[in-house]
């Protein structure tokens, strides 16, 4: 009886949502060509990281090697983007990773994905508000924040900000109120904001070519001592490290990459426009890679400009670019740059608040979150409770946490979501007859096939361990079967565990591993051999031959490399970030197992004849 109860409980965790496209999703829409998708992706991706994050990473973490940190973050984004393109285009009329996960992998996976997307979106809004507050405070001389720091600093715990940022809180609450009243994103305002952003970035990069000095990439201890004696205040300078181009070594580059990944979040929005692309199998992957490349060039340009204009240990992290123009003698330019940054960040904050209520509303309508969160205003059709709750949470995060802590937390949330997407792509490709866009006419709805299904070839009895080992290397069928699907699923889980252990070792003891420590090096080599062997087993299994709008290349290697890079970057974040991340997910599991699993709409549909269809809210 206990085994039966356990089996039923497991079935609840992997039950899928039954969907059919709404009339809106089937209606013709204006097509988006590749150029328009790239423009949309760039506008969604270029954000606060380019103006505030660059200064802190360059000064304290990576030095001039921040340009390499951005390169590592860009490579991770490309790998994740290719996986996201296949996963997203499987069902072109959905619009979020939450729905993709729900209809393909099951309820628990969908909840984890959406819960961490909510975290990332909320933290993203809070970080942009904090960035706007920092830029505004620097423009007016930091008088407000010096007073706040003097008043509250002695009473603030070490894991929170030095002072509560009431300016950021007020800004978030104000814009949340505007959204509650029914405000919508303006295409015109978005274009104007993006134009201002590109003008400011172009001006900064051109200024770097004119006023930059290559010697600032080769600084020594003598330069540091000279700057200290000239300033008369050693506390105004950041750490020197070892000097040169890579002052904080390999660890600094990787920690910087984990933070810089924050700057690339947003390229996945391209996939939500897949139903408007005439050739998604071509335009979506090209758009994602082009967006990441363009953003990398922008980030490379501004970070190189900053570190060439100002010695990295003299950068002002709270206001890097306006102060850089003061440093090179272009004082009036600081006001032009600061005003442009404030205008752009204000729009980014408003646009970053839009997706959160939609995800919360979708989960509440599905019964995974409290039903009251799906309440909408009768006139404006705005999800009031979802908007207010997400806005208040974002405001609290902006009030209490430093910008760098928010960036760390947002990066780890998105890295987890992208790792889950890569895992889903790996598993789904090897499932029998898996076509998420297939229209089952007999039921007049779209319904997911089971994760694995019965196949006549699987009815043969197994002849011991030797036959099992033979199946691992020589599958009995050229198309996926129940047995091959189970093999891939188990091997994929094992690979994730091995990659986590390997990433932890490389992140915590890199010098010992590469210097030949007998224990750690041996463990790392054994892990690599195991990972290679299990990957070969997956590679030998048959893939689903059915056509897809887009197929990520080089399976199973590409998703596994993406997962490894993402996990490795997650390991670069601080223990405090992991603690907050763990608390957030613990709260999520309490909500799901205490409420969602019993009130899930998918569970009700499994218990009753599926006579009604579900409406898909726009994402």
C-alpha cells in the first residue's frame, strides 16, 4: 500500500497541463523578421548592468580583465540561448519557460522554473531601482544617502545594505501603482529609451578611444603608491591585487563573469515572439546569437573604455562613468551621461515590472499559487494582487540589499532556469514520438504524451546484466523506446550530479586541482572520465526523428556544456547569496507541497473528464 501511495505521489509531481491554443494565439499577427527580433532582443537585454555593475566588477573583482568576464558570460548565454530556442519553439503559441515546462516535463519542474523566474524578475526590478537611486544620488552629490548612512548604518546587519534606500523603494511603489491603474508598455517610449541608451553608449565608447590610456591596463605597485600619495586618502582607492591586466587572477575573472551574466538576461524574451516569426527555425537562433554578440560588443566597449580612462582602483563604483569624465577633465559631459542613464533606467524599471504579475497570475490560475493572486480589475483587466505583491517584494529588496547582492541573486536564479531548460532539451530529444505541437484531433486539444510510453520492443524479458550493458551501447531500436528513454533520463540526472560535484571542486580548490594535488586532481580526473562515459551512453541512444522548428546542435554535448558552465558560474557566488537563494526556494516548496499540489488545476483535470479547455494568458 505504501508503494502504491508513493507511486501516486510521484505521478502528481509529473502531471502535465492540458492546453489548447486560444483564438488569440491562432489569429494572424504581423510577422517579425530577424532584424526586428534582434532589435527587440537588444532592447530587452541592454540594462542597468552596463552602467553600474561595470564599475564594481572592474574595481573590486576583475580589474581590466572584466572584458574577459563579459566574454565568458556571453558564451554561457549563447549556449543557453540555443537550448532555449529549441525548447521554446516546440510549442510556438506559448510564451514562457513556465508553460514550456508544464506541458513537457511536469508540474514540479514547472513550479521550480516559474518560482525562480519570479525571483529573477523581482530581483531584477529591485536592482534597476537601486541602480537608478545610485545614479540619481551621485548626480545631486550623495547628500541624501550620506545622511541615511549616518543615521541607519550602526543598526543595519552586515548581510544587508549600509542604509535603507527609501528612494528606490518609493520609485518601485510609484511605478507599481501606475501598473495597477492599467498602464501598458509603450512601443514609442521603448524606442526613444533604446535610442537614448545607444547614444549614451556610443558617446562613452568614442570618448574612451580619445581619452583612454593603454598604461591603465599595465598598472604596477609604483602607480598605486603614487596615486595614494597624490590623493592623500588610501581608503579612496580600491585594492591593487597583482596589478597589470588581470590583477585578481583567474578567480576574479570567473566571479566577475557570474556577475556579468546579469547583463545578458533578457535575450530569452526573443523566444516569446516565436509565433510571430515566419521562419522560427532560422530567425530565432540567429536573433539570439546576434543579440548576445551585439550586447557583448557594447559591454566590451564600455568596460574597456572605463578601465582605459581611469585606473581600475580609482573607479567610483556608485557612479563610474560620470566620475570617469571628471577624471579625464570632461566635467560637463558627466551631466549629459548621468541624465541619459537616469532616463533609460527609469524605462527599464517600468518594463522589468511587467512580466512578474503575468507569471504569478498564470501560476495562480493553475492552482500552484494562491487563487487570490489571479484576481483582475474589472475595468483595466490588471492582475491587481499579483502586481501589488510583486511590486512590494521588489521594493523591499531594493530597500534592504546592496546592488551587488541583488545582481548575484538574480544571476543565480536565471542560471538555474537556463540549466533546467538545457536539461529539458536533453531529455525531450530522446523521448519516443515527442512532438509538443502535435494537434490531437480526436480530443480537439493539445495534450502531452507520457514521458515514456510502451513499445512492443520492450516486452522482451531482460537476460541479466550482460544484456543490459549491451543495450547501453547497442540499443535494440533505431527510434526511442521506453527503455532508451529511461536510460537517458537516469543518465541525465547522474550527469547533473557529477557536474555539480566537479564544479564545486573547481570553484573551491582550483589552484590545488591544476597544481597536481594528488587527491583533488585524481577526483577531478575520475569525474571527467565518468562524465565522458555517461555522455557516450546518452549519445548512443536513438533520438526522436520527428521534425522540430529548431533543433539545438551537437546533442548531447551542447546542453551538458551549457549546464556545466551555468553551474560553475553559480558556484562563484557568495555563501550569503546561496543562503538567500535557499530560503526563497524553501518557501516555494512549502507553498507547493502545502497548497499547490492539492489545488492544482492539472490534478483536477486528471480526476475529471477533460471537458473544458484552459485559456492561455498572454505572456
